[in-house]
C-alpha cells in the first residue's frame, strides 16, 4: 500500500514534469477511492439543492416535447418562442427564481468540501457544506443573478443567429453561422470561468470584480488544461445521456461530485501557484487569504 500512502504532491528535485503528472494522477485515484463515500453523500446533498433548477429547466421550451418533436417549430419558431411553455410558465419561473437563492450558494458549499478533499484536509461534509452555503450566500447570489442574465442573453442570441436570421435574411447564411459559432464559443468560455470562480470564492476574500477578472485570465491562459477538464466532464455527461436510466441514477449518486472533484483537482494547483503561494506569508494566520486583487500576480 506504499503507493497510495506516498505524498504525491512533493515532486522533489530532479523530478520531471511527466513524473509529477503521473504522481498527480495516482493521487487523484487515491483520493477518489478514500473519499468515495463522502463524495456520494456530498452528491446527494447537492442534488437536493438543485431540484428547483432542474424542475425549472424541465419546464422550459428546450425540454418541451412539443418543441423537440415538431421539426418546423424547432427550425422556425424556437427563437420566437417564450422561454417557458404556457402550462408550466408560472411554476417554471418560480423554480428558476428559487434556484437563484440555492444553486450558486450550494455550489460554494459543494466546492469548499471538494477543495478540502483535494488539499487532503479533513472535512465534515454536511456541516462544511451548510457553513459555506451561508458564509458565501451574498456573493454567490450575485454570481447566480449574473449567470441567469448571461444565460438568457446567450440563449436568445443563439436562437437569433441560428434560427431567426436565416428566415429574415436568407442570404445571411455566413453571418448566421459565424454568429452561432461565436455564441457557442462564448458560452463555453463562460462555463469554464466557473471552474475558477467558486474555488476562488471559498478560498479568498475577493470582490466580484476581481473574481470575474481572474477567472477570465485563468480561462484564457490555461486553455489546454481547461479543455482537457471539459472533455472529461463532457464524456461523463455523454455517457449519462447515452445510458439514460443508469445515467439518471448515477447523477443522483456520484456524477456531480465526480465531475466537481475532477475540476477542482485540476484547477486548484493553478490557483495555488499563482495566488496562494505568492501570498503565503499573508495567509498563514487565516483560513481565507485577505487578498484584494491578483491581476498583476497572474500576468
């Protein structure tokens, strides 16, 4: 068992980058095995907090059988359709509104537990989740509002370029395709930013502006890593959709925690290198580093 008891985070002198990466891989497997029961518990707690969001999305036109099955409506009218179907309009809006108060703060608690696991620190899953849900509620709520606004803008922008523009201007296929691709790329980058947003939120005392700016910098400067992590998460999501019934059970039991752990395990060393290590002397006496802005440090 010496393989799993070794401290793989200590590269030591003369150790190549490939060797360090191999050690990180084995450390990941080690932590995944040792923390598996806690990951399941964390997944269940997180899933409960996401019920309003899942229900609200289920009632939206994107998941409505009338939209999916009707090819004409899909191609021609999706951009003109309301975000919520009429029969589920009120319930859907209420669910999305409630999710503003739950999803982002819950993600803070979720991320804090995962971060402690990656740092090989002891964590009480439920109490730590609850504590950092409350502790980061205000900032997380603001992030949640930003996410909803951004999602709506990207949604309507995509439907305009992909569906409405070809109907209004039949000769604008090139602009329509370019616009659609741009929105898809922007959406992907916005999602990747969240790999860093919540880790920074539970680790540092930063304002929203600094969190967003640093997230943009990390997203663009660490693109190979970010795409690698995204590919892993996308593969897990694909398997969950392909094997529908098993996938649904897996989502409720382990999928969310596994994907979250992959992301936190992947991005935390970058944050540690460019933010924590630089401010090590200032953060020795507190659980949260009192840091105002890191743009200069990162660049």
